[in-house]
């Protein structure tokens, strides 16, 4: 398969799986809001395996956020957080601990805690933004950390065995 075709197919698969997993999380009430356990965030580790994950995760997040109760703000901010996390995951893909790409696994935690945490705090209570922000950022970070480490480790293990990511 030609490189460009492989890249496009890989990115497209990631878009679809990310969106589906987010909608599944939303059906369980876990995709939007300060306490999030988006199953799709476990895919963010793929940024360390293939550059196709950068547009795949970004567009997947954009598609998934079309259903966000936070509307266009979440479409822009949430997608930006995913893009930043994916870029960091690719740039620092060789930084590993116990054969796991730690930056790729932790960059979504940091990006979403700061960006989505600020977004939710701003939209929820602009008068007490500073105090609400730190609480919301911590809530987002905890959910991201759980999913990115637990599911991300499993996704990374499987990704190492799939030829399409090489």
C-alpha cells in the first residue's frame, strides 16, 4: 500500500473509532462535563506510533464534539486540546518508560485539564473562574489519567502488533 493511502486509511480508521468510542461514552454519561471517562482518549497513545494519528485524533474529536452540550466552544477548545496532545505525543514519541510512550499518554491529561478545564469553568461560572478552574481541571485530569493510562497501555500493546501502524 502506498504511504499516502496508508496514512489516509489509518487516519480515517482512527477518526471513526474515536468518534464511536466517544458516543459510547456519552451514552453512559461519561463523555462531556467535568468528570469525563472518554474511552476514546485511550487512543491518544497512537500519536506515538504513527503521524496519521494526529489528524485522526483531531478530526475524531471534532466529530465527537459535534454532540457536546457545550456547543461550538467545545468543538473548538476540545479539538484544540486533542491536536496539542497528539502533536506532543508524536514529537516526544521516543520518551518512554517501561516501554510505554509516557508523553503520548500524559499529554492528553495535561492539555485537556488546562484547556477543557478552563472551558468548563468559564461556561459554568464566570464569576468564580479561578477557584472553579482548578477544581474542574483536576476533575478532567483524573478522568483523563485513568483512561489514558489504563486503556492507553492496552492500545499501545495492540498497536505494536498491528502492521498498519508501522
